[in-house]
């Protein structure tokens, strides 16, 4: 039997850290509700808020536009786990990667673009999530602020932050650095 090694504080929360393999095993065993929206961040399982109609509408329109506009050399992963490390596996709305790779093998430096569509989670997406993607070397990260009708564009990861961050209004044409032939305007997805 293992005895506690330090003082016990009954008021302090107990944190349980997981790996991606452990979470996948729990999911296969039926531990989680099938509709649960869980992300593994720094070894902790986070329950993400449910999507509302505006969030879903923008995400679906954006995913369809990306699939239509990019060529066969790029894959679009809609709401698929992005395995940045064994303990960091967020599920962004959309992420793009070279088609020559299998999605399960993609790591941060392989990702061409991550897009989060944000309503209730804007502060989280611009704070901890932005730091997470930068730390793992994602080339470019967009946060679509549905209520604000603008996109926060993060480029050139530098440690836990980004060397370039700017905000584009809904009428501005956006082009990811890794995909110079792709042009999108947020206003086309909001109405």
C-alpha cells in the first residue's frame, strides 16, 4: 500500500494526468459519453462547451470552402484530434496538413494551418490554446471570432508565443503563408 508522502489537503482538488493512449483506451471502454467534447491538454482532460448554431454554421461553411479550394496535396481535418504530443491532443475545428502524411502521424511542425472558431471560448483560444500551438511549432493559427466578425491571425511561433499577431476584419482577404493560392474572407461564412 502506498502512503502519502506529504501533507494531505482535503480541500485541494486532485488532478489526474493522462496520456493520449490512456484516453483512447477509456473511450473504447465506453467511459465517456459518445457526445462528449473532450480535449487532452497538458495531460488533463478538458470538457469543451457545446457548439451553438452560429458556431456550427461558420465551421461547416469554412470547412466546405477549404475542401473546395485546396488541391489534392493538402488534407483538411475537421474536428479531428491533433496529436501534438502524448499529453497534448487538442481537437481544433479545422487543421490542414500535407496529404502525403497520415493524420495520426502529423505533429505540430507538419501542420500548415490550425483554425479555431470561437464564440464562448475566445479568451481560451487566444490564450492557452495559442500558447499550446506555438509551443508545438504550428506554422499558423487563426481564431475566427464569430461575435466580433474578425480573425486573429498568429504567425511564426516563438516558444509559447507568436512573433506576429494581427487582427483582420471580416472583409479582408486572408491567405495562409503555407498556401499562397488560397484566399478566404470571413464575411463569406458569417451570413
